């Protein structure tokens, strides 16, 4: 039995992970901005945490840690998105995306490292995204934030002294969740972008509906937790997105990469 702290446990990937962990006997402290939204499951402890508020992050983690005594695993999973032309993204929306997807999770990672180092062991899983390497059109702030989190994770992997505290960058490709339903979409876009925005949204929504279920990610999370030597990075999704596309993409010049992504999203 392990003690696990998990952000974004009320739906999607987070809930699938919480459900799988609690079902096998692990104790999960799962967070949401509204703790009432977290489904009631045995061994799932609902915790209110707002990633936009550093005080909320500190309080939620420390109070959960006091209750649990220690955490074997901390999973930075909670997400947010915004869909519009990068040229017109307001500064406050970009700041919000980075606070939720980068700064909030970096704060949690520092808190987790301090607690785990004291015990001499632990695992941190940062759920970034394949979009950090293969960006989704009209989700520039999301792409950039996920890329920043992935780069920061690799930097800490480089810097950490040899120990039994491990950090993994888990990069999901498209996963069939209700994520798109919660993504704000600009409806009065610049006419220059209007048609391209509409086409991209159709492609993004279609890809998400055809994607594997979040239980696939949960399955990989359990493997990471049980592994004595987890890999520093894994990509989860269908075979083309998670294996073929990243391999081909890294071999291509930037001009061809941009062309290929435009073709993929039909813009």
C-alpha cells in the first residue's frame, strides 16, 4: 500500500488514476479546485487545491502530508487549456496557463522533493503532454507551458544527486476525456484566423473522441509506481501519436515539421 498525492483527481486522467490506485489498496489524496467534485471512493481523500493560489497549494499539500505522514508518490496532473490564435491571447490568460501548468506544479514538486528527501525515497510524476514536442495549433499557451514543464523536469533530472527519489515526465498524446469541454474557445476570432480556428477545432475534437481512454494512462502510471527503476520520460497514447510521430518528427527539419502539422490538422 502506498500513499499518493494527485492533482486534478475529479475527472479525466486524474480520476482514472485515482480509481485504479484506490481499487488496488493505495491511499490517494486527490485534489480539485472544488473538492465536492471528487467522486466518493474508498481510500480516496478529497482535498481542495487551487493551483492559481500559492497559499492554497502550500496548505493543501502540508495538511495532506500531516494526515498521510509521508507520500511515496506525488503526481502533478491537473490541467487547463485555452483555444484561440496566439497573436490575440491576452497576457492574463497566458499567465493563468503558466501558473496552473508550470508554477503551481513546480511549487508542489519542491514541496514533494523536500518531504521525500527526508525519507530518502519517493517518486514524482509530472504529467506534461506530447504537445510539448508536437504543438497543437491555437493552443500556444498550453503548448508552451507543457514544454516549459517538460524542460524543467529534465533539468531537475540532470541536477538531482543519485538517490532513490525519482522524477518522471509522463507525456500523454490525445486521450479521450472531457478536457475539450472545459477549454475556453474564442468565438469572435480575427477573420484572418476564423476559418483556420474552426478547422483545427474540428480536427482536435475528432482526434480526442477517437483517442484511447484515460484508463490507458492510469495503467502506465501504475507501472511507473511499481517499477524499481522508472524511465525518465514516457509517452502514452495510440501507436502513431505516441511512437511513430515523435520518432519521425525529430528527424525532420523545422520547415517540414510545420508543414506536416498543418496537414495533420488540415489547415
